């Protein structure tokens, strides 16, 4: 099988995928449905990819494009999910989902809640979320690889943020990404159902 990995070069993830005897191609550049890199690709994995995939691309890989997202969907779709989970007090976790025409709105393959510690910073929680999403992929990989997955629609509600949304809250990041998360909790609130 040929797999296309979209986003930053995640060497350990690539090595894991290749350990099954599959060819893994990688790019962090914008791809189109006509891009040569797609030749004979049968599965696409997006992880930290910064571009929206267009409808013609999506239709080419119907239900064979997954996204690794470091939030507990439907909460914190879009940019900076870790930051918003603390600012708004929403659930923290990771989700593997199918990619559809929306932003982080596709059916959920699997997800896992992730706890934080009192001494955590934005950096330590971000690193933990990335370890957890990779661990979740490892556990789900046999079903994803063989296309024997059951995905369920996302529950209603949730939140969405763009990169520019955090501009009004930069002042709260007193130590940048080393800001303690306890300094951010509840600075904004979102009504969380369930």
C-alpha cells in the first residue's frame, strides 16, 4: 500500500507506518487532486497539515483520508485546540477522524480523553497530546489499514477557532508556550453539555 502523510515530518510515525511494508510519501506543501505525489496512493493521513483539502481531492479518496487531531472533538475544531481547551474549560483529548468538507467535522474513528496535571504548561500538555494521538493511531492502525473501521458522526455542538482568534488572548501567555495551564483555566467559558 502507498500512504501519503500530510503535515510536518513525523519520523517515528513514518517509521511505524513503513514497518508494515508500506511505502510512505510525505509532504507539508499544498496538494491538489492532480498532484503527482498522489499516484497509486490508497490512504491519506493528515497530521498537523495547514491546508484545507478541496472537494475534488476528498472525492478521490472517499473515506480513505484520516486526520489526527489533538482535541476531543467536537470541541476545539480548527487551530490551537490545546490552548482553547484550557481557556474555555472544554474536554481535553485526541481524536482520529475521517476528513470531510468541513474543518475537523468528519466522522470519528476513535478518540481518547487526556488529563492534565497541576504543574503542566501549554508545552507539556501539547507534547502529551501528541504522544497520545500517536498511541491511539497505533492501536487503531490494523482496522484503518485494512479499511475495516466503523466511524460514527460527531455529536452536535462543540467549538471552532481560527488562528487569528487567539490574538486577543496573547497577553495571557505570559511565558509563551511555557505558561502554566492553571493560569489559563476558566479565562473564557463555554457551556459544555454532557
